[in-house]
C-alpha cells in the first residue's frame, strides 16, 4: 500500500492511500486533536476524482471538530472517505486494507459508520485495527447511534418551541419532517407521542406512506415540503437545503432537524435570522450519535445511562447558543461557530499550561 501525506493548512494530518491489490483508494483527514483523538465516520462514495474526495473529507472532518467541541465529547475531528461505487468495490480485502491504513495512524484517527458503510463492514476493519467504534452492542460497543441522535433532536425541538412560542410545548404544534429514515422515523414517533401534528415527506414513498398511516400524519410533496406552513421544519434527509432559493419561501417559526450541513453556507444563517426564524445549528442538535459513540471510549467503556445523561444536555448547549446569538445580534449558526472556536481555544490554552 502506498501512503502519501498531503500538507494542508489548518489540518493536522491528511493522508491518501492507494492499494492496487484491494482497489483501495482512500483519504483520512485529521482536522484537530486539541480535545482528543479525531473521531469521524468512514464514508464510501463514487467521487469523480481524488480532488473531489479531498474537498469532502476536509469539510466533513472540520465539521466533526466543531460538533465534538460543542458536545464536550473529549474528542477531536476527523473523517475518512473511500473512493468508489459501493455496489461494486466492497470486499473483505478492501476493508482489511482500510483497517491497516487507519491503524498506521496509531489512534490519531478513530473511525465509525457513515454513508454507505455498515456495522458489518466495520467488523472487517476491526480485524486490522482497534481504532473502530460503533460496533454491535453484543461486542460491548455502543451500537446504532440513530436513536440517540433522534433523542437529542426531539429534546432540541422542545427547547426551540419553548423559546419561539413563549414557553409552549410541542403538543398541538405542526411539525414537518423532510426525510423519515433511521433518525427521522424515530423522531416522528417520539414527537407524535408528545402530541405534535405531523406532516412528512420522504423520497422513499412507501416508507413515508407506512409511517403516515401509523402516526396519522399528512403526506407532503417534494415541492411543498420546505415551503409548508408549519411551526417547526425538521430537515432529516439532505444537506444544503437552506439556500438562496428556499429561504425566502420558508413559512415556519423554527428549523430544527438531524440533517448535517443544512445551511448552504454560514452566511445563509443570517438570511434565516432576518426572516425571524429560529434555527437550531445542525451539529449542535444532532450530536446525540457522536455523544453515544464517545461514551464507548471513556474509562469503563460503554454505558447507556451515561450516554443518555449527556444527550439530555443538548438543550442547554442550544440555549447557550441562542443567548449568544441574541446578545451579539448574530445568527445562531455564527454563534455556534464562535462557541466552538472558543472551546477549542480554551483546550489549546489548557495544553500549554499543563
Ligand atoms: P437515512 O439514510 O436512514 O435516512 C434518510 C432518509 O431521507 C431516507 O428515508 C431517504 O429516503 C430520505 N431522503 C433522501 N433524500 C431525500 C429528499 N431529497 N427528500 C426527502 N427525503 C429524502 O439517514 P439517517 O441516518 O436517518 O440520517 C439523516 C440525516 O441525519 C443525514 O443528513 C445524516 O447525515 C444526519 N445525521 C445522522 C446521524 C445518525 O445517527 N444516523 C447523526 C447525525 C447526523
């Protein structure tokens, strides 16, 4: 296997591996380890070029640094991407090679599940390196993160509703979910239980129909979902849905959902604020999954009670950001960004004094 290091400003380490025997062509980006080893998922995607994969791994690893900082997981940010079509390149040889690639960093980067990789794939990686998290509960690991992500998002939505509607609860509120997959479907069930009235859209029509029937929810069309007249819009599918085109058409009071990278750019947070909409920064509200995985790495190993106790702090983290946004007259996205940078700066100062 040939491993090359790419010098990238502001990133601690970025490496690319090519292994002709297994067809592995992958990159690992370690963005920042000030607060602990860099944890982030392993994504497989048919990138058009190594450059496109590099852009993605840099963006994603930096996002993980910010998410972990605000959630106080004691971890840094990293990510890995494997270039290739998941339908054709998956093999035991490939995942074993990926395991060796991760292992050569000696624990600087710890991996987990992500788009197009499964627990089964990680089990193979685990045969070559111990720096793998989120394996099955049966093996003493933290298992599927989605229920914890969903829990944190529901608690976060409650906090947002309380703030935007003068102390109201979600009971009787109209909540629109875009995407009801692993996380969105759990959120929908929990929100229904709390008395919310739901409208949903999922490109998987069958999935949406089944859930709508179960929860007495209305089904929306793709074109209507982001402009639906509602109390809370919960983006739970794709990124970059808050952009120049969609923001002027929004008819909600709150945006709070699990999807990553909801704002096309940080500046779109200002446009959302100008519309008088309360936006829960995605990496703050959706940190339940990373919090759950991080508990696995603590002394004593995985403990669900400890994880839930930490997930319950997500509303406090949101509150802190909402306060900062109000005080400084900045968007909540900008406030989260500033708060994450502050936590990292505090971490760096502690390193210097210790
Ligand atoms: P998932 O793949 O299980 O679900 C996504 C759902 O969105 C699917 O049902 C899919 O059909 C639907 N979808 C895709 N494109 C759509 C579109 N254009 N319009 C409507 N629906 C569409 O994924 P998930 O694990 O539920 O994650 C959802 C989002 O939350 C992703 O952005 C993910 O990165 C983010 N996230 C997930 C976790 C986690 O613990 N799983 C943690 C943090 C963030």
